[in-house]
C-alpha cells in the first residue's frame, strides 16, 4: 500500500491528489489542507517516491493499480487529481478502472508520449556526494553545479533523507523506466466521467494537436488554463490552482 497523508474527514467521496515525477505527497500539503475544508483529501507517495515501496517497475498500469488499491481502502470511489506523471497515472487508472473515479482532473499533461527526458535530474542527484551533506543547504550547493534553477534545487532536496543520507527516490528504477514515464501506455477503452484538463498558460505540455487523442479517450473532457502558470502550475499559482480544483469539484460533486 502506498504511504499516504490524510487531510480532513468530511465529504462522502474522497479526493486523491497524485504528485508528479520526483515529487511526494508532502509537496501538496498546503493545497491539500485548504481543499480538506470541504472534503477528505489523500496525498499518496507514488511507488519509488517518498516513503512508499521501491520496486523494479514504474509502468503506468502498475501506478494505476497502486491507486486502485488506495481507492478500495477508502470506500471504492474517489475524485482524482494528477499532475504530470501523476496525471498519466490517473488517466491510466480512469481508463482501466473507470468505476473507481467520481471525476478526473489532469494537471498539465496529455495522454501522449513526450520526447523531453527527465534523466538529467537523476544524474544531478546521483552526483551529490551524500557523505558530505550535513544539512539541506549542502545538497542544494552541490545540485547547483548541475541544476541552475533554484526552485528545482529546493524541490529535489525535499526528497532527501538527511538522517540516513539517502534519496527517498528510487533513482535506479526511475532511470531504467524513463521511456515508460515519458511515454503513455496503449490502453483500450475510454472514461466518460467528468474530466478537466487544467493547463498552465505558459506551458507547452498540452497542445491543440493533442485534443483528438484526448477526446477519443475522455469524451467529456473540458479544458481550462491558469494564465500565468507554467508546467508547475500548482507551485506557480497555488491559489489559482486551488480555486480551479474547487470549482470543478463543486460542479461535479457539490458539498
């Protein structure tokens, strides 16, 4: 079972927020806490991330099965929000287990294969000499040699276990499975429940040419953008993201 943080207890149908690559359930704490004013919110660590099990596989059908197990443990049906890798896992879940979803919100990703690998960040984390790390700023300083973006430096070090001098990310499996992570599986069927594709207005992850594919798999899909946000839309505009999620959920499942 995935390690999961629980926020609030109200509402008959829980909300599960699925993080992206190199993230964790903890990354969503502030947004989850605010959304839990209206409903029960769960933020799991996906496999090979955070405090969830490390495995040799990181395929989307496996990630979807993990989420299905989590949903079964919390009543058998849930609203699911997924960002990036988490969005692909959520889409796979919806296609393979449509009855388990009350609604689907996909944050800045499409059901297509991408060409931009994220392997460079694994190499950057591998390059950190953890024996020389006593505090998080030590790791940030080393990461800065390979990752100039300060926001990413901070983000990656949130997955650092300082006490045990290890990454909470299974870097070996994530590297080996990168083609699957940037791809999207061949999954038959469609999900005809309420679906929102929420994109960053400054991101190029969801493009007009993706809409035919989206419409085939998710015939009731609607689209919205957060104008001043990029791919990390929940970090770029957390209040805007929260408001968009809340409006969507209030429309499909008033509380």
